[in-house]
């Protein structure tokens, strides 16, 4: 299938949307290897040509517009957890918008309501002024959430002492334990997936992709798409000091800190090390004594920088940990942050 043929103009709920792309679910049996990656590349080509605008992710269900049943529409994301087509952003706006979401968060007591926004009002004032559309089912009340957990969680442990981010949306897996397959960079890992060197149960580790090591913390979309295309999306885990996005599928752990380029534990991992991811306990660990990790790190040397000079070299030399925003300006130590803010 030619990837460019996947993008078709269509009408959605009475709106003419000639420049939008719908990305509906595709199972592995429906998708040849690499079609997701090819389609994404085609999307960027067409966006550069001004032919493509917003990407909308749709789910399955009998109430979908007929155009979403078009076989030429790419289906990548797997069946919607709710068994029905997902909500698009204009429906969020019609339900009450992000102001209503701010109101819900304020009611939970988790919103910094005094934070001022660009229009001069505080986020609390915006939430208080929100108008909820009667009968809307998009932004649910606190008593009736869609799920009992959010879309991400923070894990800590021997692999990520400063923390990391695991994506919870799109799968129901809460544990994984398996041998590490360690790669220095996304490109090496992508080649291994394409060569069918990754097997069920593996924990794929991609390091030196953090703010310093990248430099710039790029998104691991190519590898995650390749894993799904190889039929491994539900049977392996991926750990990286790089990033992931909403397009990734499966058990993906990113933003691992400290990153490998800053002598983080990822730098000490080797093929075959047994790694355990336990979302319920918010832990990510490796079956090695702390002394063994320390011994490995004592002989570690950073790899040559990818950019020895120029603006990216300057960035790598000044950027801080992703756990503290990957800032290029001095940042107070965590214990002093409150005092500094005051």
C-alpha cells in the first residue's frame, strides 16, 4: 500500500475537513511491517507541502462517521479502551473546553489556582467562569471518571533514581520482567528490530538519547512503530532516556533520569541484565547489587559527543536533567527550590 494513498479528504459531523488526517485503529494483522512509519513520513511530506493539517485519532465503534470506515484511512492505535470511537478536540471545546477541565482539577484540589495566564486572569478564575454544556459526556464528573488512573505514572528505582515516566494509556500491562537488550542510540535499536533480533519478553534499552546525550531528547517513535510492526508491541518493554509521545504503543518507559550521558544507571546496564517494571508499586529495578552498578560506573567513560562544536554542542554542555525540566539556565537544588521561589 502506498503510504501517500492513506490520506483522504473527508467530511466529519457535517464539517468539511479537507486537510485533516484521521488515524483510526489498526491491528497487527491488518498492518504490514513498517506501514505506520511510512505513513507518518508521508504525513510530514504532505504537511510540508501544505496538504495536511491536524491529525485526529479515532477509535472503533458503530457510531463512527461512515468516512472513518474507509479502508484507505490508516489504523494504527489498537482498539479504543472504551470500545467506542474517541473524542476529538472540537467536542472537548463544545463540552466546556479546557476551562471546564481546569474547574474539575480545582475541585480536586490539585490545581495551582493562583497561577496567572497570558490573558491576565489566573487559571482558577478561568476555571470558575467555565460553562459546562448540559448532558455532555466528554469531560466526566469526578464521581464518574473514565478510568481509575491517569495516562502516565512516575517510577523510581535502581534504574531511575531521579524518576522516569511510564505511559499507561493504550494498554493494561502493569508488570514486565525480562532481559535487557541495550543499544547506544535509537538508530542501532531500529536496525536490530528490523533484523528481527528482538524477541518476546525482552526489555529494550535505548540510552544516550537524553537532553545531553541526544542532544535534545528526541522521540523514540521509529523504534516503537517498528516494534508494533514486528508484532512485539504487547510482549516487550522499552526503556529510554529519550522521549515518547501519544503515538507510541505498549509498555514504554521514557525520561529516565539521570540519563546515561550523565553517568546514570542506564550507562551501566548490559545485555542480559534482568529488569523489572512494576507499575503498581511505582518501581523500576535491575537484578544487580548497588555495589555492582557502582563498580561498572566507576570504569565508565562517556561516548564521543555527536556534535563536538556548534550550537548543539553548546546545548549539551549547558542543559540539565530532564527530571528538572532540561533547563539551560542554573536551577536550584530541589531542597532549595521553595526558598528560591519565595
